[in-house]
C-alpha cells in the first residue's frame, strides 16, 4: 500500500501532516529575524476541520533571539486535495521589542 507523501493530493483530512514555512519577521529596531518553522500535526476543530500549533525560536540576529507560540488559522483549500493555513502572531518581547510574523505556510495534502 502506498503511503501519502507531502506533495500528494488527497481528499479529506490527512492525519499526521505538518506544514513547513520560511519567512521573515517584521522590521523592528532596524532588523528582522528569519523564521524557519514546522508546525504540529493537525488539531481537530468542532467544524470538522483542523488547525496547527507551533512554537520555537527565530534565528539569532542583532545580539538576541525571540520565542513564539501560536496557532494557525483554519485550512484553506488551494485546489484538488491540497490546503494551506494563514498565520499571524507576535514573538516574545526581548531586548525591548517584539516582531510580528504573518504569512501562508507551504501546502500539504488534504482538502479540509
Ligand atoms: Fe493542515
Ligand atoms: Fe528582534
């Protein structure tokens, strides 16, 4: 039996899938941080869909780093059997400032 891979197109909710993302924070105090993230597996929501949790550090820059803990938005179908999630959150405050991180993660299998 063939197992589902990250680039496959599948109907329904795919258990255990995660999403990667490569992004930059907002500019604050004259610098940005890279944010290289992989989410948790799906967390079911009452409407039959799912969201994802994520936490980690942004890449060190300008003498400090920041931590973040966040939930994604709901699944957004982007065509036959694939979906993405929007994210929008703030890092912890360190060295007297915080950063906003927002964008869309990489598509994963499943249409809800
Ligand atoms: Fe997902
Ligand atoms: Fe910073």
